[in-house]
């Protein structure tokens, strides 16, 4: 004999399915953020940050390396830490880019 599914069982199934789906999203590596950070560092280097903004560029590269180390760990928490480090690396590379451009601008 087949019994119709009870509302409680359906509710639990939906809850488990939802939690599993969210957990899958949370563990995806931050590919875009890592790419953005690498591109920002490359742009800063192209603008002369290696000579004009050494500190900011060094911090950006350190943050990007830290993000890559977090990815090796492979846990959900490590992916979030990698994402945050990559975002910080991008912002620091942008600071290096701005510093480099300001250093090259002629003074009035």
C-alpha cells in the first residue's frame, strides 16, 4: 500500500535540499575575485607600481598569495577567507595603481 507523503516529511525534505544547495554554493572557489586581483596587480605593475608604489603592490601580492594558500585548504571557511583576501588584494592593487599614476602626474 502506498501512503501519500505527509506534510512534515515534505517539509523536512525541502529543508535538507535547501541546506544542501546553499552549502554547495558556499564552497565554490572565488574564481572571479582571484582573477580580478591578478588583473589589478598586473595593471598596477604596468603603471609603474614596482618603483612608485612598492609598499601597496607588495601588500597586494601578499594578500593574493594568502588567498591562494587558503584555496589549498579547500574547506568552505577557507574559500570565504580566500575570497576576502582576493578582494583585499584587488583593492590594494588599485591603491598602488592610483599612487603610481599620481606620482607620474606633473605638479602645477
